[in-house]
C-alpha cells in the first residue's frame, strides 16, 4: 500500500461532503398500544429516505441499551431536520 501523504490527504479533504448522524433513543411511548404501527411507518419513511438518496445508512439497534437506532444522512443538519 502506498503511504498516505499530506498531499493526498489535502486532495481527499477537498472531496469530503457533510454527513449528519442521528441517534434515536427508546422512550416509554414505544411500549404504548399501537406503537408498533408507528415504528413500522417510521421504517417506511426510512426506506423512502434511502430511495431518495438522503439516508445512506440506517441501523436499528436491538440490544438492551436505550438506543433504538442510528441513521447516517448525507445531508447537513438543517436539511436532515
């Protein structure tokens, strides 16, 4: 592998683009009746955002933490909101 030179890094830095990471946390509302339908529609929205090229990575989190999911958008913070 060739070394990563300062020149290479400067060139590549010019090609970077903004990403926004969104971390969704579990709440008590997720335990309410009908919440599964809301989560299902949220998933549908995620698929639409992926199809539109805005949501490049979506990761549901299924462990015992308070994190429900992580999304990486290739839009800036304002566009993501």
